[in-house]
């Protein structure tokens, strides 16, 4: 299957964003990477876990649309953000980053937010 110029450009932009995010994380000191935040004051690790969660969610929505399915919509994102924070709060930054792509943390956050 041939890749359209738009898809190629989007992939390039996504790759660039990922490289920049990894460079930002690499530039943090160990104490900055592993600091524990609060719901009111997120740390770098918390922002990373948040970003990973929503990138995966949007990837799933895009894949569903590509398959001709109706993407799942989360109408109230705040409970999801709070649950995701609690799921990842005590993880080290490297563990949060490695968890990207795994449904367990995301599924747990969604379950906590819904019930």
C-alpha cells in the first residue's frame, strides 16, 4: 500500500515530537525524573504518563475510524486524568515510559474513573 504525502508528513511530525519528548526526559536529573507529584502539582513523570495515555487513546480512535468503526469518545476527561495520575503516581519515570503501549495501566485508569 502506498503512503500518501500527508501520512508521510504526519509520521515525520510524530517522530519529531517523540524525539523531542525523549530528549526532554533525558535532560532531567534523576531526582527530577522520579519526583512524586500531586493532583494539583504534576511532575515531569506525571506529564509523561499523561501524554502517553492520551496519545494511545487517540491512536486507538484513529485506528477505529480507519476500520470504519465509530471511535470511543470520553466525554468527561477529568476523572480519567485523575485516575491515570493515581495509577502512575508511584512509578518511576522509566517504568511509566515503558508502560506506554500496554493496556493494563490505561484500562485500570479507565476502570477507576468509571467506578
